[in-house]
């Protein structure tokens, strides 16, 4: 009998975990669909900052080439010496899908990220960082020779 009780106990725990995971997965999918949908940059940016003050900061390093030959593969690096950055948002103000990436970070890690992004045309790439209840911002202009979002 102990094996049956143990089986039922573990089955109940697994079922409860699966139900919780499916609820959080659907909430995550809904949030991702909302943030990463094709949208107007200003509307999405305003929605994410949510009436908080944005402070221009030189403590965020956004490293991009000045000229991108191919907008489909633009290298980007993000670094900061600030401790406690909670979230990073990377935008391209002229892309059909303006939010390029969103990162949630643990406070134990100083961020250093490297990736490749797609840019539709020459534009500002904007980095927002949530840090200690504030929104910090930096941006860089990138000249794109050939668009990478199917636009040119």
C-alpha cells in the first residue's frame, strides 16, 4: 500500500505543477504576443515605460556598428558595470516589430550580452534598463545598407 499512496501523492504534485505551469505559460505567451507584435514604436515604448521617468545614462554600453552592410545580421553587444539591473529592453524605432529583445536578469549578475539583430532600415537602436526602480536609457544610430526585415 505505501507504493500506491506514494504514487498518488506524486501524481497529485505533478498534476498541480502542470496546471500551474500551463497558466504561467499561457500568461507568458500572451505577454510575448503583445510585446513582440508588429506595432508602432511610440505606442509600444510608451506602454512599456508606463509613465515612468526615463534617464539617459552613460553607464549602459550598447555596442553596434555604425554601418551595417546587411540588416539581417547586425551584431550587438550590451554591457554594464551596474549591479542589480532587473530587466533590459532593446528596441529599433523603425522596425515593423520594434521590440527586438527583452531580458530578465538576476541581480547577482552584471550583464554582458551579445547577439545578432535584424534591422529593417537605418534607425536608432535603443536600450532601456530597469535598475533600482528607475529606467535608464542609451541609444545608437545604425546606418543599414540593405534591410533585414524583408523590406528592402
